[in-house]
């Protein structure tokens, strides 16, 4: 489509659209993270916390 278009939508429908987009983005991020972990690109939670504690001098 060339030019400009205008869409009129009530606030509730627009918010629902934004909520769905946010949910889909979250799901895509989770899928990407799972795939990376399955390819050996992740680390176990305990190991991550250990690294964070050491990096930021946090107590156990």
C-alpha cells in the first residue's frame, strides 16, 4: 500500500493488541532461549547465580 492510511480503534481493543504483541514477543524470547540452551549456549541457574555473586560481590 502506498500513501497513508488511518485506522480508528477503541482504546480497549488497542490495549488488547498491545498486550498480545507483548505476549508474542515474550514467547519468541523464551523459544530462542530454550533453543540456545539446547545447543549448549546456556548455563545452569546455580552456575549463573554463582557468577553473578562473584561479579557483584554479593553474599550467598
